[in-house]
C-alpha cells in the first residue's frame, strides 16, 4: 500500500536513461474528462 501512495518515481539505468513511473488517474477524474471532451479523432 505504501507503494501506491508514491507520486513520481524515476530510476536511473545508465547513460542518461531513466524509467519514470507516475500514478494512474483517479476514476472520478477520468470520468469527468470523458464527459467534457469528446473522443480524439472522432468527427462531430
């Protein structure tokens, strides 16, 4: 559960390469975004 609370995490691999992990969007915010903005690439 402590891993879930983390916001951003960057792991340095070498020669300027990083693995960046970020939190997933909350379900409530995702549904709000879908309601406001239509699907990308679709016509009216």
